[in-house]
C-alpha cells in the first residue's frame, strides 16, 4: 500500500499535502460560506461542513483515477488483464488507498471547524457520512477511468465528475430547490442525499446508495467490455 500512496501526486511532499489537505479545502469553505452569506445574510455551519464532506469525496475520486492511470502508464493494467483482471487483492488495495486520503482530509478539516464553533451534532453527522462519501468518490474515480481508459485524455470523465460534484450535491442550495433540469441531473448522482442529511436532517440515504451501486455496475461493464480491446492494442493513446 505504501507504493500506492507514493504514486499519488498530492502526497509527493509536505507542500503538496499542505495544499491539498488544508489550503484548498479552507479556500473552498470560505468561498461557499461567503457566497451563502451574501444571499442568506447569516452564517450557516452546514455549508462549511458540507463543503468539507464533498472535498473529501472529490479527493478519493481523484486518488482512484490517478492510481489507475499511473498503472496504465506503467503497463501494469496490461499485466493485470493478462493474469487476473478480477484480482481481489489488487482492487482491494486500490479502494483502500483511495478512501484513506479522503477520510483524512475530512477528519482534519472537520476538527478544525469543530475548534472554531462547529456544533458537535453536525460534526458527528459528518463523521458518520465521511466514509460513505469517500466510497462514492472512489466509485466515480473508477467509473470515470474505465470510460476514459482508451481515450487520449484518461482524466476526462474523472475531471468532469470532480468539477460538478459540488453543484450536483447541492452544497449551497438544496437540490429540490434547483430548476427542474438541474434537479434531474443531480438526481443521477448519489451525493445530494449525503448533503441533505447534513443540511436538513434527511435520514434516507438508500437511494443514493442504489445510485452509487448503479454507477459501479456501469464502471464494471466498461471495464469488462474493454479488456479484450486493451489486450489486443497493448498500448494507450496517452
């Protein structure tokens, strides 16, 4: 697992760790809180805490995508496909390596928010949801990679998912208050129920779990359907 962590760019040195685990999340928190403050004229802790949760999921998404693309660049994916494309050990390591950075980011920044006044009940709700949102991020990192596996830009769909995650999650505005077209798009992703749980105490996360599972199935299908093609080409476009 140490080798897997060493291949993640944001863990390269203390500077990148500081930026990814503290600076960027704090900037995102401040940005979203200030936007919310401008329209609601009051400070809402749920916006700050939801921002941290979404950043955690996005980091796990980025980690999974980066791990898979690194393996593709090194030709490890070809070796995997030739020997055992469904290796439980291989995929277990990838999943845990992707989950851990997201969870650590979440814990660090939630504790910082707790120190400056985050209500304890909100803190506990976020801690409970943290592993789940990181798992969702990992699934989207995997699915984004499988879809982009043989494209010139292997980060295309992973970057797309990461760029819209805060919008489709409804961090600033509850998804049910979105315009209908945007609401329908948000319902295709599982993140909004996690944010609803934090913001309006909606305890139902069953639908989001089902949606995440469907995205996982989509990723697995893309993976299986491309195995033969990847083995035949033995080279990627990137």
